[in-house]
C-alpha cells in the first residue's frame, strides 16, 4: 500500500515485510494518472527520508521540485482515480537483499489533496526597457487564472500612488513558480507618468489581492503584505518610430513609437518624407521633403497625432511622386526628433532605412479658389487656391468675370488669349490678360469698374490639383468677389494716325478703348516741320467706344488745310499733336498729350486725288467781274 499528502509533501510506502530504508531509490518511483504508464506521469528526482530504521513502512518527504511538479500537472494526483504508483525491483530490498516484486500499478489508500494557497515569495525585478515584471511564487500557479484587476503596483507597502493593471500576459520561465508578467502599453504609459511610483526601489511595491491567481488545485492566493522590488531597471533606451499613417485629407500624420514619448519634445523639422529608401546623397527636392513646422496636442504616449502646417501640407501635395500610397511614402528622422519621458533621444532612422507608411489616405479634396485680385492697370489677375494646383491642367476659358450675382450672360467676359505664368505646382497663378481681353473688360461700363462690380465664376474644369482633383466650381448664384481691385489709372496713348485728304478723314488708333463721347476735336493740331500749324475746329465722329476713332474733317477745315503750303501734302509734312483734353478712356483717364515740340508723324497718308469742279459762278456786270465757286480750294 501507499499514500501521499500533497499538503505536507510526505509519501508513505507499506511493504509486506521489513525493508532496508537506506536502500530506497527515489528515482525508481513514478506516479501516473492511470494504470497505463504511457499516459500522464511523473518520475521523482529525489526526496528526504523520514524513516530512521528498517521497517515495513517507509516515509520520505518529496523534494520541493517534485512536489511542485506533481501539483502543476493537470489531472494527476488530485484524486484516487488519477493517482497510481509505478516502480521496479530496484525500489529497495528486504533484509536478505531480495528485491521488491512489482505486482502492477497501485492506487493509494489515501491522498492528502493540496489545500495550500500559493503565495508571492519574491518581486524580483521591474524592467522598464522590456516592460516585464519577474515574480516568484511559493508553488506553481496556473497563469490562466490570473485576475489582473486584483494586481497593483504601489508606491509604498501600504499604498501611495497606485497603478491598477488593466491586463497583460503571464508566462513561465524556468519553472512554474517563476513567472514573467508582460505589462500592457497603456499600463506602462500610466506607470511612467507617476511622479514617484516606479522611480526607485524604495517606491516600487507589488500587491496581489485575494483571488488574484490560483494554483493547479484551485487554491487561490490570499492577499498579504505588498512586496518591494529587488531590482529596478530604469528606461535608458530611446524610443523608435515603428510605423506611421499619412492622411492628406485631414492634413494629419499619425506616428506610432515602441515606447512612451514626450510629445512636448517633438521637433518636426527633424522629420523627412521620402519617395523611397534612399541614400543621403540621393535625396533631392523632388523625391523628399523635410517639414518646417506643425504642432501636436497629443499627451505623452505611444502615438503622436501631428497636424501639418499650411506650408508643409502644400509642399507635400506639390510632389507628384510622393504621398500617393504606401509604396511611395517613407519617413526618416534624426535622433533629436523626439524624446521619451526620461528625455532620451529617439533612435535615428537614416534615409536608407526609412520607415514605410502603413496607411496613406491620398488627397481626394477638391481645391478651392479662395480669392482673386485684379489690377486693371497691368491687366494681371492673381488667383489664389486653397492648395497646390497643377498649372499644366489650366483651361483659362473656364474663368469668367461677372459684374454681380445672377447677372445676365451678356455681361460676362470669359478669358481667351490670356498669358499664364507661375510655378508648375503652386497655390498661386498669375493671369496676364491679352490685349483683346483687357480691352473687352475696359469696354464694359458695368463690369470691373470698381471692387463692387468685379466678381468671377469658374467651372470645375478650370484646373486640377496634383492628385487629379478638379477645382470646386463657383456658380453665378454666389460668385466670388474680388479681394483687391486696382482701377485703371493709366492714360491711353495714341499709337498712330492716318490722314486721307481725298476723303477728308482722320483715323486715330489708340492703345486701348476710348470713350468717344469725350472726344474734343478742337484739341487736334496738324503741323509740319516748318512750323505751319492748323487747329481743327469741327467735324463728325462715330458714337461707338473703340480703340479706333474715325473723324470726318469739316469742309471748312479741309479747305483751310489745303490753303496752307507744305502742310498735309504728303507723309513728310503731316504731323499731329494735341493736349490731354482730346479724349479719355472708359475709366476717365485723359489721354497722354503729344507736344508740338515732338509731334507724331502720320502713319499712312492719302493725297487729294479728286479734281475740283465748278459749282457755280456769279456774273457781276456792274463791276465787270465773274466770280467762280469751286468744290474745293484751287
């Protein structure tokens, strides 16, 4: 017969005669869970004899290791039905040196079931670098019964600052009493934020409450005094950037580190975006970009939510080969990019080892035309968009000037021959209106005369951003008002003039549309190089505002001009000058005068080729005279 007490650790063997106690072979004893030795079993490794003389009954205490091993094996030595003794003839000898006969596996006559709860015997170490706690219990514990809500770190043996664990992972080390506790990231974050707890051995204790863990016999630990840590390894390893997400729509960068970082130490100028993993010498302004600023409101933690500044987000969007998806989005950082809570620099990530993005949310936001300015003097319109746009996609015919909301189509002016200049990828475009477009604008008396009658509308086809998103259209119901308007203060100039003495017409060509209602022909003077001058007195002109004015010289003036020798007889003796009162443009700017000292020579001269004819005659017989009247000066 035999019996075993797992509380006291004593095993008793009863033989049918006296045996030699000193010959007992502990390693010849195997305890199995059923009569078949191939099933779950455990062979003893040693023990301590309690018997001190040769008797039919031998007792010995199991070694601590053997006892704990038996306690830790599920479905073994927990009842009479799963406990059997195996041995060989080498177990011991009788007094005549006869070996023991093995008659088959024996069930015990009694089992002392394990009723002893485990206790925490040592809080060996807390390692901030590996985020691991090393614990030793008095007996094997079942790590699958851990109740983390019953375990806490505390500043003193009675309390102080306290960290309640929200979870974690337990795993065995050398045996089932040596346990490693992997702390969850959120708990290590809380722990690092304490002012005193965990900062020294004297301020680091662990407490296991009732039912925090059980042994393999379902004996749960009973709370006892908190244990002080034996060894504390402070964090002396810098954090590493392990992944990041880029969201170009929300203009955010999500950075994930392997350790708690101090968000207040973030220096975004040490962060560089790259198209791929490059050697430092391969980086250029096209395939990479280093941030200039930005901010984060993230508290200390493993994750930093970073907001790009306006300059950087547009610089990133202006690079067609960067930030489209995870395949062309990488980040490198220098060591001073950020620190942990102990102000230890992060590990530098060189360009050749740049971290690839986990997720990229590409730009799908339509750019918007946020404002435009119009300088009527220079004829330049400046368009400013909400983000970088792609100049090559511009269709200027989709830009239309309107005088007011819901205005009739007849008052609209769509640009056509405009010259566009600016950077290929930029938020700002400069439109230099063609002469035709500019004069058409100036011709209108209700459009672009002041800031209050200058609006624009655009279609979605006007331009696209670098990601191919079309600009948000602006409709006539709510047109965009000009933000800055410089009215036309430039005086018109007479470019050339032609004189047709045959038809009696003077053709004036100006550099912009003029208001013919302001035409004052009395300010026109014809002259030659000899100083002969004739001042036009009257005539007729058209009523349509234009760059070209056709003036019909009166017959009186035409005849008077013909009377002056060497004036307006050919191109070399036909000049013009006038005062600024001659005419004004559509904005009331007087023409630039031409002085008599520097008159303008005729561009095209048509001589008088019409023969005079006799219109009538008067015979004055009283005075013996005949008076002939001709059609022109003779």
